[in-house]
C-alpha cells in the first residue's frame, strides 16, 4: 500500500484557456462587499484548458430555455434526446462518461447508466432561471472529480441572491406547450437568498416523418415542476455558510419506437421522475491565498411508471489551498460518498457501497509556463483501491498565443444496474414476416471490473485581435474493459478497448457593438478494439459536427440565429446521413421591466434522429413575456 501511495510523485493534468494576471503569479482576490463573498472557492480555483463559460447574461441574450440548449451550442459537445424534453444526455470529447456538478456536488445517478454511460438526465438539473453560469470543461478531470470524468465536466453554478431581483416569465407554443417561471432574491445585512419555481408542460411534439413514421405527432406529454431555495449567511469577513435545497418532478409519458415494421409506430409508457437534493457548505479563509471549504450533500432519485427504481447518495467533500510562494500552490482534497440503489423488480435490493478518495494537485507558474500535476486515490468498497494521475503543461505569451498539452489516467466504476440488474422482459420481434412477442432475460454481471484508461489532449488559442480568436484542440480517449449493454442480447459486456479520437475548431468575432458571430467544427472517430484488431466501428450520431451563431443587438431589439448540423452518419443506424437544424429568436424590451420574445426551433423542419431512430422534434414556435421588478 505504501508503494501505491508513493504514486503521489506521479503527476497529473489540465490547466486553463486563460491564466492568472500578472507575471506568472497567483492573484489575491480583492476585498469586496459581504455579498460578493458568495463566489465559491470550488467554482474557480482550477480552470481546465478547454473551458467554456455560459453566463446568466448570455443565457438571457441568446434565450436558452434549458441547459441542453446552452451546452449543445459548444463545439465538442453533443446532446442526445430520446424524448424531446426528457432523457437528455451529453457527450464531451466524443464520450458519454461525463460528470455533472451543481455547485460542486456530483449529481450522477449511482443506480443506472441510461442509454450509454451517462448518469445525469439534463432535463432534471436546476431550472435555467436558477443558473448563474454553466462551465463546460473538456478533458480529463478524474483526479479532481473522480470516477466518470473522462470526457470532462459540466458544472452548473446557481444564483446566490447577491442583489434584489423579482422576475416572472410566462410562455406558450406548439404542442400545447405552456410554462411559467418565478424567481426572487435579495439580501439583508449578512444574509442573502434566492428562490425559484417553475412549471412546464406539453401535450405532444411534431416530427418530420419522411415516410419512416406512421404519424407526424408524437403524444409524449409531460408536466415538470422545479422548486429551489438557496440561502447564504456570511459569518465573518472570511467565513460563510451556504444552504440549498432542490425538488424536481417529471410526470408524463415516454416514447418507445416500435421497429418491427415500417412505417414505425410509437408506444407510450408512463414515465415519472422525482429528484430531491440538499446541500450544506462551509467556506473559510475566503479572502486569503489559502481558501477552503467543506460540503455535505444528499440526493434521492426516484422513478415510477414503466420503470421503477430509487437511488440515494450522500457524502462529504472538502478542499484546501496552500500557497507556498507567489508562483507555487498545492491543493488538497478528499471525499467520502455513500450510495444505495433499489430496483425490486430487477433484483436490486438495497445494494449499498461507499467510496473514499483523496487528491493532491501541485501547480507551478514560471513566466509564460505553467505546470500542473496531481494524483488521486479512490478506495471503493466493491473494487478496492485505484490510483489515477495527470500532468499538463501550458505556455501562454499573455498576448496572442497560448498552447497546452495534457495527459491523465482515468477510471470509472460499474453502476448498480451493470452489476445486479436481472429481469425477464417481453419484446416484439419480426420472424418470417410476422410479429410476435418473446420473453428474454436482461442481466447484469457482478464480475465486472472498473473501466480504466487514459485521455490525452493538445490544444491552442490564438487571439487574432481584441475582437477575434481562434481555438483548436485534438484529443484521444482510450478506455480498457469498457462497459456497454448489448440490448440485442440483453446483457452487459466488458469490451477490450473503446477508443475515441477527434478534434474541435472554433472561431469567434465581435464585428462591432451590434454584431457578433461564432463558428465551430468537431470531428469524432469512435472505435472498438479486440485482441484481433479493430472489431467494428462504433456508430456515432455526429462524426462531423457543425455549429454556428450570429447575434444582433440594437436599442430595444435583440436577435439570434443559430444552426446545428452533423454529417458522416451511418444510415444503417440512423435515418439520415447528414442533417442541419436552424433556430432563431427575437426579443423586444418594451422598458426596463418588460421583455417580449418569439422563438422558433427547427425553423427548416429538419427530420433526423440523434438517438437511434428516435426522431427529434420538428418545427416549434414559442411566444413569451418576461417581467421584472
């Protein structure tokens, strides 16, 4: 064991698209007001190389209505929906092994990895009105964030009520869609609060059938409620206590495509989801060079209807920075996490496990160079001890050019369903031109081992001018003992190697005070290797991905037009080999308190699928009003 812990001398990875100001020294935050202490330690202390920040102001300007819409506009990010408005999962750098955080808390579902290895349904994260900003960090981050952070991390940071705000948003549109959101926040002396509530509902969504489907309306109804409260108390000028709670409920019907014959039909199954989340965090030494925090969290996920399960997670996490010199700092952290899964109809009876972890990161700055190294150790009650490490180097001229290289070990433990799921199901099959029902067992495998491998990234940023920049990145993720469900055979498999190779290119320009635009391209090659060589090319919904956006602002008017496209798709798995979807919105500010908006999604009524044969929603319009006081 001593030899294993000696791996602390091994180094580990990832820094930043931007570096600290000054000549390679760490900056001490300015002493500001009590409420500006609300900036959490864990929000900013480590900035990975490829990091995109979407602020609350950008969310409002571009009129993103969900987290899915916001992150899907980023090159290198792919979001798949089995059902529009639900069952939404993200990929970063071509892999669905992604960690989603809310204010530093990992909200992954320990019980299952739905539709791949993704464990967080983005339709159940905090409502968009509650969000201060979204940080999308692409690259290996498993040293800091643990199991599953192979492709990167999506960090959702919620509002803290640093100023008085009351806001009401009401909208309606296609498919009998209605929504209302209310938010209010404020502060009194050392106390601040922010409260949000929302309800959105829909009866159906339109699709473009192309003769593939028997209908152009899919009756996948839902009603989703979200309530969140965040209260913050500044105890002294260097310490604070943060308390928050969130409740989300989704009640409706999911959709299953019946492929036994064409045109395809749909089967609607009851779908109910509930999520409870509470968090308590204590920050200390906030305005020093050595900040730290301790956080307790608990989360419960429940499902009813066609699928029934319950998972519960609770844990304690902490971090502390030690500034050795102006150019050298060390970050220490640790976490204890307890998980429970219940799925009685699938032979999962109160399965529990714990995980203890520590990590150490060492960051050096010397002139234009930054070196970040780190090591992590995880002790899982099922799988024992596993170390990971990472290393990265950044070169930044502080003017036009910055470049970086990073490498890190990764691992990911099997989910409870992977290990213990056992259930007999009835399915329709086509045999001799006839449709019939058959029974088959769907089984997990208790002998599965954790996935392990590495991620390597090389990238650069070039500032063409103060108004324009170009970013490029290439990466490779290689996962050994990769876990995937073979739904045709009804069992989980452990593959030899799953490899993803690709790259992203993006360009941004601010033309003038009215116009700005951005363009992005991403390439992803997804393969499975066996001892005999390449077994087969894994199908991927967007081998070539394209995104673009143009924004216009003038006086009381603001407009936004964007596109999202893909090409090089395998038509044996997807309905179309290529697609492009256009979206747009126009906003008019009648005065400082009243805003009207119109949004059209899928303007060109494109018909395609991102999840095998599950069609995306066709053209939809939305009209709404937002008032604040």
